[in-house]
C-alpha cells in the first residue's frame, strides 16, 4: 500500500480523488491481477499534474534519477521493493552492477547514484558502479557535495559478460537512459540487463507510451465508473519535423489546432473556465529539453531563432525530428507561492515515495522540469500505511493515494509498452 503523505494541495478531496478512494478495494484487486499477467519495470518515476478537475501523468521515466530527493523515511519501502524486484530477476543474486549516466560532473546526479547504491546494498546486494564513460579509464573516486564519495570503475567485457576487477555480477542495472544510442558494449549480454535496452530513448517513444496509457486508462475508468479523460491526457503527434529549417510547421499548427479544439469541447462539458493549452515536446528524450507551452496554432508558426534552437535538440545533442503534442494539464499545487507538481517513485509495482518539483519562475501551465527547479520531499503526515487510517474516506483527505494509483496506471502502461516493443525471438 502507499503511505499517507502530506501534499501541497489543501482543501477538501476533489470528486475524482474521492471516487478513487471509495473504489480502493476494486482498484487494488484489479492491479494485482494485472501484475500477474504483465512484467513490472524495475523502477520508474511519473510526473503528475493535478488540475482539480483532472489528475493525469504527463511523463514516465524508466531510468529515474532523483532517489536522492526522496524523504529518508522512505528508505525501508525502497529496500523492500528492491528486494522484490531483484528476486524476480536473480532469485539468488548477491552481486549487481550499476551503470550510471556519464554525468561525472553533475553533483546532483551523483547524489542520486549514491542513494540508489545505498538502497541496493541495504537490500543485501554487493553493488558496485561500473562506468561506460570514456573519461573513466581507471578506478575514480568522486566527492559528493553532501559528504562521502563514489567509486566509479571502468567496465570490461569478457565474452558476453560485463565485469569489473574481481567482480562478476548476476545482473546489470542501468541508470542510463541511452539517449545517445545503445553502446555496443551493452549489446547481447548473457547477464540480465534491467531495464531492458529497448526501454532506453534510443528506441522508446512517448507517443507509444501514452497510447498504451490510454488503453489502461479506459479499462481503469470503466472499473470505477468515470470518464477516461479525467485521468488521461489527449495527444497527437507530428513526424518529419526540422525546427531549424521550419520543416513540418504546417503539420504542427494543424495538429495543435485540432487538439486545442478537442480539449476546449471537454472544458465546456465540465464547466472549466481556464483556457486550454498543449505541450509540444520531443517524442524521445528527457531532462525537460525540447518542450514548449502552446495556446494557439500561431504559437508554433514562425518561431524565432532562440525558440527553434531550444526545440531542435535534446539530451546528447540529438536532433528532434518527431514531436508529441500533448494536452496540457494545469497544476494548482503550490509550495510557498511557487508552482509545484508531484513526482511519484516506484520500484517493482510498489510506490516507494516521491517529491514535489517546484519552480519559482514558472506558471501553472508551464513545464516545471527546467533549470531553476528544486525539490521538496513528500513527507509522512501520520504513520499510516493505508489509503485511509480510519476506514472512512471522508475523515482523512489522503490525496496521495490517488497519486499512487495514477502513477501505477502509468507504470502498467510502461509494462505494456515494453511488451509491445520487445525484440522478437
């Protein structure tokens, strides 16, 4: 079960959240049966937006890089979930090799690697860090900003196994999203590689994920008797885009116009007074790059040079050629007058914590995963491990249970997505 946590959104439970709480037994039973059929990603984080009238995921990351931002109180949950996840892959595992991103100069990311390494070791594993960065040519100790250090060692390939000196592991855990492609050294290994290579951005597409999410959301919505739109962001896409050369501009404007019209119809149906908006972002990639808020088709016509440069490349300098146009979901969560959105972390099929991504310079209709953001860990409100300690949904406004449910729907969608894109044979 997910713990009862405080949230930045105060006030009475909204109707959608109340429906989810009341349906808790049915939801948990349904999710349990789904996990009997579908394999679970090793870990994931999901960015949520709560507009009051709508609660939906806007991004799902299968290589989460913020374990250092979780509340330390969550460590026991992380350790138990890590044990369950590893047992499925290597039932008698003692050793695991963690391969991080090549960001050896990003101290915040290194704190995440340290936190993840600690979880694995607390789960009873002999875990070491193997780097595939060309900069790491020998054992390298990197100081952490909050004290301590990390030891990075260059991996070696012997046959179809990745090893370190005196270290041969059962499994390879990737915390590297493969945005720059799948390195040859990781291909055709006999060790288990988790997440699988096709979960990386070299293969993965956001449109495929949200198509799978739509399937999950429809089934879930039928289960609890709601309109699927209340938990599912509409989307469309454009391929053959080149922002620098203004190729695909008409396709983009046309799709934006159509999606805004469909969102507007839903807003009128539900009496929403805000203006509809969409988010245009690269169909592959992360780190909040290649993203813009759009409220009119005119917003994507005639972009200036700065805007084109911003949209044309993502992580690893990869050129954007495909975009997803996604329904924008407002966030009405605030911390100290700054806009916030919850990010929920899972290992195996368990919610293990989360944090608020907070940005003092962004609005309620903007992407918060941008330079200047900071993180506030979600905190325990009471020592409660159930959706409602008192057994009466009205007595405790446990907003986080609804967040945990929607995040797990996105996790299930990721599972379907990986099944659909797994190499045949």
